[in-house]
């Protein structure tokens, strides 16, 4: 099949290489000409495990190409997957300007009997607006150009694996031929037994927002449980083992920490809140999820203050900037929120992350970045672990102790073992677990 992909960010680029690996001919396009140039030469603009290798293989196969001209991606395609950004506006509402632009381009160049596929996360009802836009542009092709909603559930850091081994493929559409076409797109995965769920357009759009809202709720609830455990003197690790053994709850996504971040949860939660409001439904729990998320970062900083006392002029090592491990993404990273709060208290923050870039992260707080974990720890009064990189699990504790001004660690991701910290002579504050006070 010939497929087009508009937008080569995290979702779009992974979609390009995976579809090409299925044997389809894929043309990816993006408004960022520099990005397209780099991609054509095999350079992904961000880090994702396995992506660079797969990009090289698929470019070499001749099936995958990139063009700055949207017409090249649309003109001969049976389906065009739209993976453009839908960032939050100041009101929290998702900005659909890029989606509308893609709809107009699609209408302009699409051949009859082709499908505009929403992959970006958009509020319920967007497909109907897209359809109206396309029909207005091309009344001559009414009924020939269709819409599908095919939300992406991939996680950064696991994006390739999630795309090649999805726990579900979701397709929302109206016409039977569109479902048939989407089944042909995903045939290699369906042949391996992966499940494709067919729904109407609005339910598909809702499902994506509702999944992310539910997951964000789970993280915030766990962070609140961790706080209660700490205050009551319990151990959240024991509690989550019990909770996770209940099949109705399940063991995944029960890790407490300094909060969620990334390009999806914060933005989608706000957009879903706006959608609920626009439907006249009062849904205060959505704001509460976000408040608890801020509170998780604040809790880590409170521990630093408790342990260090005054932070003015103290050097604090921040270990991890990415919103999660195995990505360089710092968008809405709670690590930056922790840094911001430490800087506001007068601390000198020295940050280390093996991968993170501050691209797209907005205003980062003033902090020094260093290129090794021991350099960050050198002379520091306290270290705060903000991202669960494997590198932090395997620290040489004797070397850490020697480097630090005080052997004091606040573990915002429960990366280290309390018993080992006690044996090594550290004061150690995990999250939701009893502290090791030396
Ligand atoms: C998420 C959804 O999982 C994915 O389906 C959707 O398509 C995009 O948004 P992603 O943001 O890449 O994916 O990462 P995810 O692994 O879901 O983690 C989100 C945030 O929650 C991270 O900041 C992570 O550190 C945090 N988290 C996750 C926790 O704090 N505890 C957990 O138990 C799980």
C-alpha cells in the first residue's frame, strides 16, 4: 500500500518506520524542512531506542522517503496518517490549527477513495469538523474522501516495541471500506494475532483521552497514597504489592514518584477538562489529578528542605531531567518542576541526565548541566533522583559518598534499596517508604 504521514514527531516518525517495515511504501512530510533533510539522511531529531537503526534499514529498503512537500505524501496515498502536534492553548483547549491545515492539504491533493487518518490526540468531535472542512474544500469528492480515527497508544522510550506489539489497535470510522482499508494497513500485526477494535469515530477519540486520564489518575492516586504511607510510617512498596495482586487493579502503573510529565498526560488532561466543560459537565477530579501531580514534586523538595535545612547557596545535585527513562524528552518533566522549586529556595542546582535535551521544554530554571553523575554529586549537600535511569541504580555508593559534601539522597523514583543505603551510611529519603536516618 502507498501511505502518507503528515508530521514526523515522536508518533509520526515511529509510524513511518513501522509502516515501512510492514512492507508499505511510505512518504513522511513535515513543515520543518531541516527535520526532513535530517531524516532523509537517517538522522532522527530525538532519541528513541532502536529508532535510528530502523530508520536506516527502512530508508535503505527504498520503501520509506521524506519530502517537505505535503503533496508528495498525499497525492498517491490510500491513507494519510496525520500526526501533527495538538498543543494546549493557554485555556487548556487543544490547538487544532495544524490538524485543520493538514485537512485542507489532504482535501487539495488526495485522490478519490482515500482516507484522512487522525493519529494525533484530538478532542471528541474533531473528526466531524475535519470532515466538514474537507467537504467544503472538495465538494466534488463528497463521499469519496473518508475520515478514520486511529489513536496512538505508544509510550516514549518503548515506542517501536509498542507499535510492533500493540496491546490493541483502535480504529474509529463510519464506512465499511475504511475498516477494510485499515485492516490492510495493519495486516502484518493482525496476522500475528494482535487485536483491532472497531468503533465509531467519537468513541475512538474519547477512548484515547479517557485512557490517558485514567492512567494519570492512577499515578496521582498512587502519589497521594505514597504521601499517606510516609506520614503514617508505612511502606508503599508493600502496599502496591498487595494492590497489584488484585486482578481488578493489576500490577502496572503503580510506581509512586515525583509525578507524571511528557507530551501527553499534562496536555491531554487539560484538553479533556475543556471538553467536559464544553459539554456542560462539572468534573473537578480532573483538576485534582493535576494538583496532586504538582504536589508530588513539592513533596520531594520538602524532603530536601527537611534534610538540608536552608537551601540558600547550597549545591543540590539533580539526577535526571527527562520525564521518564529511555527518552531525551523533558517536556512537562516533573524534574524541571523540582529544579524550579529548588532554585526558588535559593539552591544552586547542578543537573545530570544521560540523554535529556531541553528542546520544547519551555523556560528551564537556571541550573548548571554537567556531563557525569559524579561531577553533579561533587560537593553537593543533597542529591535528588528525578528519573529512574539504570545508571542511577548502579551507582558506586562509596564513590558517591566521597564526592558529596553530605551523604544525603532524596529518591524521587525509588531507584535505590533502603537496606543498601543504610549499610553504606547514607541518610536516605525514598518515596512513600520509611526514611533511613543514619
Ligand atoms: C503515555 C501513555 O502511556 C501512552 O499510551 C500515550 O499514547 C502517550 O502517553 P508516555 O507519556 O510516553 O505515554 O509515558 P508513560 O510510560 O505512560 O509515563 C507517563 C508518565 O507517568 C511519566 O512521567 C512516568 O514517569 C509517570 N509514571 C508512569 C509514574 O510516575 N508512575 C507509573 O507507575 C507509571
